[in-house]
């Protein structure tokens, strides 16, 4: 199932867009349905610079939110129900105490949040790492609010459970942090992993880690001993990111080629090519284990690793009229269920995607899998 746009346009940039169809993929709604509905797909201009990172945040008993960060260091929080900017949750733009600004204008390169936690971690271009507790509406660390993590920027992050955060730097180094202490994070391990930027990190336990980089390599690490247990050349060009799926390790390169690997044998089991766009990241949707979401500079693509088909495609509205050199999309994020998402662009806009489209795609994909079985 392919959904070319959530704003009612069909087609691609190469084939041209059809006239706007406001009722595309929408059922006719009764008046009372419209009155009672609290959310809809929308586009919100929330940043004055390119949006470079996005993450989902679940505050138990409060609500579901999407956090976005931009190249000017700004942070915004959107309510996923109505896509409104939550002005009560933008502390990173205000002075916490006198002369203490939460974020200097250092570009945010990556963000990470754990499903059961109210803390969002921010990796910046100056190599620093910081965190904000959105439940307490305060710094996550009381003493050292900002920790120096890498020399050339923090480009990738993941967690290994039990209060362990892992960061990858622009110089090829990987740092393993203990972030449980409220006083500040502590580096437990630090080692050279790649001879260029660490672009992708993924782990499903606290003992092992996969990493990818510009050296075309995928490496499998024993974190306890800080040793590389396996490494192999995965692609012919830069390996942008990696994620673990039930079918094996998924990797994507800068040309949009996705490969599925047998983790133990380090052998390729399948591959498929993404539509146009330079991949920026690749991640598994938490509750849709067989779905991987690849964010490119053109669109967000969701693929099913069982059928190697596109499930959903969300191009940026600006991608319809862009020239080749333009970068339309900057970041994207899903909620764990895969029913709400944001696609953020290079012009400071965040496009909220509602369950009306994603849920239909979930049902359609499940029916196809059942038919194949």
C-alpha cells in the first residue's frame, strides 16, 4: 500500500503531482464525528531552522508527545493528539535560572528517548551530551547539565537498558554512559570503533552492540570487554544506519540499498532498494517489529522486512516541487504503536501524521501477510 501524501496530492516528484484531492483516502464523516474529533493531519511551523532530530516521548498519565530539535539548537514539543505546540513543555528555550540557558545555539544532531522514561537525550555538533526530564520539567542531571562526549559531534545514540546510554561520535569513537545518577552521567567505557563518523548504533541487550560507519563496515561488539567480535564489509558505500529485526540485522547505505543479515554468520539473506532519496536514518518501529522506518532527504519510507515491500510512504509536501539539490526532510519519528508520526523538514516545519493513514496501512499489511500464510 502506498500513500503518496497526507495532504491530498498523489504522484511523485518525478511523475508530477495530480491536483489536490482533499477527500483522498478519507471516509465521509458525520457532522458529530467532525465536532468530536480532536486531531487531524497537519503541518506546523515550529522552528526557524532546519529540523535535524525527532523523538517520541510518552509521559504516563499526562500524554503522548513528539520532541524535535533543530540546527539552531532550538527544541519544540508537539502534542500528538492535536499537533499543537505545547508551550508548557518548551523549557529548553527559556532561562531555567538567571544566566543559565538550557541550550546554546549549538546544532542538535541526534536525540534519544527510552519508552518507559521521561528523559530525552540530546547529542550536539560540539560533541556535548545533555538531557531534559520532561516530567519534572528540569535538567536530568543536577550538577553537570552538559557532558562532553565527543570531539567532533554526537551523531548517533542508542540505549542498552539498565540506565546505559551509548553514543557514537564524528571521530569514530563510541562511549558507553551510566546515566542513572541524577548528579550527572559517567563514562563507563570508551573505545575507537571506526576510522570515520559512527553513523549507526543498535543493541537488544546490555552486553552487545552493532555499529556502522563511513568505512563501509558493520562491527559487532562485546561491551564488557570492549572488543570487536566480528566485522564485515556490508556495503559498497557509506553505511548510514542499522537496526535489529526478527529477520536479522538491517542495514541501509547512502544509495538507499537495504540489506538483511544473518547476525551470527554475517551473511546477507535479502536486500531491496528504496525509492529516491538519500537515507538519513533507519529504525525499527517498537510495536511493529517487522517494520523498519527509513528517513531520507525526500520522504519517510516504511518497509516490511517479511515481504520487502513498502508499507507506507510519506514524502514532504515540499518534496513535490523541490529541485534535485534541495533537502526536503530532516528527521522523522513514530510512536511505539506506529499509529502516529511526525516528518520534519529543512524549513522548520513539522508534519503530523494521524492514525487515519497509518492504522489503515497496519491493517492492510496484516491482511496481506495473513493471505500469504
